[in-house]
């Protein structure tokens, strides 16, 4: 399983995102310019220039014509995927982090970090088909004052609710209509690694969980790659057993993602590299896949 090595960033990766069809891969990093790649062969399509800080997360519309990004420069931006043009800027007072389009792409959720006296907030904004009618004012803002940073947001239940994950380790469900938290989810399964886990993904075709992490970034120069645990680890989702590892990064792995068809995966590290792996035939024939 020889990977494609994609070098488009000078600073650590923060997120990797495939579009719905899986032909495009977007990498976000601390160097403020998200980069678009073809997922089949790793060819670079281009970059999206406009942010002035770390780009934490991104999301594609269902038809892959638009892109939304959340950045530490206190803004979220809408982009034209094909041309790279910045279509609209949502400006906030606090750094932005997590973004997600709703089903139908007519809304977006944007989280902002706690900053000074302000708590972590989740903003719901309308997304207009005609960009000339776009408004930056959120239609609803939900405060998450006890959770710390909200690292991920996702619409569920036909846009009726929103799931959020936070740095306090809790998964919460929010009622979008009334703007209140309705549930804190309980942990169902724990997968143990000897090093910090920074990112995880679930296979769309098998009961497999992919986890990336490694030694803390501040300690990277004091250890070898092997001792630092800079590996992608595969666990069985039900049994919780680790059954495979993939090495290659020279620092902690910050982002992992499965291709929508489950036949490949990608990792992004503190070393600034994206590694695109296509599974060998053996992966699909072993009995552990049951």
C-alpha cells in the first residue's frame, strides 16, 4: 500500500475532507490556505486564498460547487470550488472553528471559540442560492458556555438537530429550532492507544475505525518516529481490537478520513504532509472484515 505524498502546506494539517463523490479532497492547515486535490492520484488542483489565520475545518455542498471554511481569523468564508473565488465572508468577534452545511445546503453551522468574556457559540446562518442576497447575520446563536471549544458540528435529523463535539470530551445534541441543548450523548465504546489520539474516522463499508495521533507536538524533536507513535491505527468498531497500523509521518497525525467508497484513506500530519493511501486487495479479503 504505497501512498501518494501530497506536499501543499508549510505548516501542520488540521482537517481533511472529501466531497460527496470522493473525487476531490480538501486539506486544511495552519498556513491559512486550504488546498484542493484530486483524490485518485493526488494531483493538486489549487488553493483558496483569503484567510489570514489557521483554517480549522471545511465542508462541501452536496453538488461540490461551493465550499465553506472556518478560520482563526474570526471569519468563515464561502468559496466557489471551481474558480477559487471567495464569494462571501461571515465576520465574527471570536475565532471560528467548526463549519457544516445543512442537508439541502440552505443553512450552515459555524462555531466560534470562547474568547475573553464570550463563551463558545454555535451560529446558524442562511445560505442563499443567489450570493448577492447573502446576509452575514446569524438566524440563531446557541451558547455552549461549559464545553470549551466546539471542535466539530454536524446537522442531523433532517436539519432539526445539530451534533457538536467539544474539547471537554462531550458529544451534545441541540434543537436547531429552539436553540437549546437537548441531550448529552454517552460513550458507547473506547479505543485505547498509548499516545494521544487527535482524529478518528469510521469506515463507510466495514466495522473499522481509523485513529491518528502520536506524541505531543512540543515533544516531537526528542524522540524517534517509532517511539513517538506517529501511526494510523485500525480498530474493529465492535470488538475494539487493534488489527493494523500504517507508518510514514514524521510527527503527530492531526487528521484522518476515509474515502466515501471505503477503498482508500488519507492522513494529515504535523509534518505538513498529506498521505493518500489506496488499500491493497488483501484488505478486502481477510476474514477480520466480518
